[in-house]
C-alpha cells in the first residue's frame, strides 16, 4: 500500500468513526424535553468509573455505555433525576459524582489536596531552613587558623605572579 493509499484509509476511517462516536448520545430520545434535559444533566454529572476523568456522557467505555443505558431505562420508567442520582450513589458511592456532597466520608476528597499541599510546603520550608543553618556553621579556632594561612598563601602567590 502506498503512503497516499494509507492516508486515504485513515481519513476514511476517521470519517466513519467520528460520526459513530458523536451519534452515541443521539440514540437516547425522550418525548418530554424536561426528561431529556435531566438525562443529559445526570450523565454530565456522573463520573465514568473506568476512565475517572470523563463523564458518562463523554466516555465510550463499556461500563459507561451500560450506565447510560441503565439511567435511560430508569428515566423512561418514570423515575426522577433525584431517584436516579440516589440509586447511582447508593450503588457506587459518592465517587461517581463529579461534585460529591460535603460530609465526613468525603472530607478526603474535599480537603486531601489542601492537606497534601500544606504538608509539602512545611517540608520544603523545613528543608530550606536546615540548609541555611548548615551553611552558617562556625569554624573552630584550628580551622580559622588554617583558613587564614591558606588565604595568606594564596595572596602571596598572587603577589609573586604579578
């Protein structure tokens, strides 16, 4: 296959894949526009448990597709947005929410990064302070005499070389 043929194959493949991935959310249709808005809001608020950095709406992982289908079925059966979110949290925990509620079980999610930052800053401050203190050590009398004699020798050799 030539380079040109390969490039054409890639472009053709991308032309097929992109519309398929874009059409994944179009298959979920509701007669009530409010249900449609609620469905889309839920899948944007829910975290993909496989990808973890993508919402259910943006993920193409098999579990995300299954969860979208389950949420769709629940909403089609007449459950409300709060019912669906409650079910998902009961089943998967607060981690499934991008913005988990503030409660003792989620304190590590809310305050963990701040605590780690404070600990890191304290360790950095302590390391810098120790380094400054180690640079300011006093020389003993013998070391001071030896340093003075070395400096005198160096200055004498400079005078001779001039």
